[in-house]
C-alpha cells in the first residue's frame, strides 16, 4: 500500500483474544451472522412449539420440517462463525 492509495488492503480479521478489532465492515458482517443465528434458532423453537400444540398431524409435520430447516440454517451460520475463530456461547441442550 502506498501513500494516497485509494484502495488500501484490509488486513484479515484478527483471531479471538488478540485485543484488535476487525474492520467495521467485518464487524457488521459478524453482527448480521449473529442476528441470523438467533432469529433462525428462535424461529425453530416457535415452530416446534406450534407443532406440539397442533391437533392437525399434517400441519404439525410441516411445522416440524420448517423448524428443522431453520435449525440447519442456524447450524451453518454457527459453523461459519466458528471457522472465523470467534468465541461463541455454547449451544444450549434441552427441549426444542
């Protein structure tokens, strides 16, 4: 990079525990990934709850499948975040 370079190179995101913050665009992407993780996880729980309370077996099966899709999507996002070496809160185990 030279002085006055209109396109400076960004350094890669630092590893956890270094005390150095990633560039703001990277932080925004991380926040968006965390938001998707939370939304998909919470939506899966709501869909599971609705499936358990449904008297219609076909609707319950559909809701369970949609919940499974959300859980898989959340797990992919979690894996992406882990691959970036970001500290995450461990998954809670328990009823859906």
